């Protein structure tokens, strides 16, 4: 028992671990809450594309700020929101299906980001953290940004919970009830963009979609009620962040990868053993 307590307490003697744990918990909750709608509406490809499409914002922020976190965050946020709205406009205003619009914008923005990054000689070292995550490098200022924007995302979801609920399960009914479907759709795109940016330093661009999709998908296998799914997904996301960070500390693997692997482990357990929906249960 004493050894277990030491295993849990010793990492907390380092301030960077405490900040990392707080960031991982907040990111797990925010991504899982927004990710619930991503899973229900089949928007996983959109989330993955948007995570990669913010690369130009990262590059511009890096070039302007010399690697400081402030410009990187704000340029990433602007790029993510503009890209999300751009995908929505292209898929609606032109005769192009949404998945095609996502692919076009994703490829163009990602190529632009690579072109900009290639102009920086030291980009391989400095920007690798944003591709694969660096939660242990989170500063106090980063925590404030994550908390503020993550709080805005959560409060917005709670404020429009009923509208998002109807929109996710029955868009035709939403139109019949005179709910502003188009406006809510764009609002959801913006919330996904914000969730991706606040999670950027924790798991990175390459692994971002896993935090949006895996915890809520796991919760989907365990419950049939949306509020329970959202709460359970948030818990799975948060606990995965904590366990993954401890694994990263003791096993010495990349923190973002460790967090995502723990999320994946929970999903596999639910996929196999979930009551009624689990593979072994059905057999």
C-alpha cells in the first residue's frame, strides 16, 4: 500500500507533472463532451482534417512569435475557426459533398502548413511537439488558456444542449421546430475547432482525433442515454489523461501517445465486454 502511494505521490512533487495532469484532465473532459456530437453525427473525418488543417496557423504563429506559446495558440485558434467555417460554406454553397469539401480544404491547408514550416531551419525540433504533443511542457499561462476556452466550450454545449440533441438525432424535426439548423451547425463546427486547439499541446495534431472520438465512442458502447454518454465519455477522457501521464512518467514514452493508448485500451474493453453491445456478450 505504501509503495502504491509513493508511485502516485512522487510524480506530483514536480510542478510540470501537476500542470500536465490538470491540462490532461481538462482536455479529456472538453474533447469528450464535444466529441459526443462528433460520434453521433459521424464527423470523425472532419475532426481529423481540422486538426491537421491548423498547421498553417501553427507555422505562422511560430514565425511571428519565435516559438513562444501565445502567438501559436491565437493563430491556431483563428486558423481552426476559419477552416471549420470554410468547410461548412464550401459543402453548402457549392455542388460538392461535405466529405469532398473536407478533403479539399484539409489537403490545401496541410500543404500550406508544410510549405511554411519548411522555411524554418529548426522546425523539426521545435514544431515536433505540436505534431505529437508535449503535455509536460504546459505552462501556467497555457493552463489558463485551456481552462478559459475549454469552459466556454462546455458552457456553450450546456446552453444549447436541447438544440444540439434534436439536431444530432433528427435534423428534419429540428427544421420543423424552427430551430436554426444552419446556425447551430456552424456553432458546432466552431466548438470542435476550439476543442482541437486547446488540446493541441496535450496530444498534438497527429493524435487529436483520438481524444475527440475514442472516449465518447467507448461511452456509446456502455449506455443508450445522451447525458450519461457525455458524462461517462468525459470521465473516460479525464482518467485516460491521468493514467497516460503516469505511464509516460514511469515507462518513459511520449505523453500524448500514452494518453491515446489508454483511451484505446478502454475502448477495446468496452468493445469486448460491454453489456448488450460487447462482442463477447453477443456471442
